[in-house]
């Protein structure tokens, strides 16, 4: 039983170690403005000279720019409002880079967006849910902190 558990843990741990030791395909540099990188679950703010693996996505927000320097020295400039999936080989080696143009509204949605946010939606949604539960349970009694005083005759 212990041998089976060790074997299974080794099988599941091997891909995790392999992902950590993968060699970077490129490095992000010459950043101006807001540049975001997705190396898995979400876009985060990129750091200067950040290593990039094949499949990572780099998004340059409106008003920004960056350069991808591949391990062979090839440099790929990225313009404002662009999204790149990092290829395994450089563009100098014949790879065609998949650079997409993204509009300001898409970049804004991923990078910050509306000042209103989710606050009003969550507030009114919570109150709506409480009212629905009260109605469903036929409990329409008032349990507030202020108790009205009876009127004198």
C-alpha cells in the first residue's frame, strides 16, 4: 500500500517539477506603460526582464509597449493594444508569432475598468435574496432594532 502511494505521488509530482525546470523561450524587456503576463490562471503585472515560457500570454495595454527577446537574441517588439502568445521558437527561426490586436474596451476590462464595479450589484443582490427568503418562508415579521411606541388613548 505504501509503495502504491509513493508511486502515485511520484507520478503526479513529476509534471510539476518538469514545469518548474522548463527553459524560458524568451524574456520580456523594454516595458513602457502597463504590460500584463498570463502564465497560468490570470493576467498579472509583468516585471522587468521576466522570463517567458512557450504558451505564456503577454498583453500590452493602451499607451504601452514592450519587447520580447528570444533566447537566440531575436527581438519582437509589441505595440500598444496587442496580445501575444509566446511561441517556442523565435520569429527569426521562422516561427510566425500570433499577435492579436485588442481594442481599448477589452484591455480596460482586463486591466481595471469601471469605477462602479461589483459593489452595487452585490448589495442589491444580497437584499433581493434576503427578501426572497423571507417571502418563501412566509416570515414577514419585522425584527428591526426600533420598536414603535404605542399611541396613548
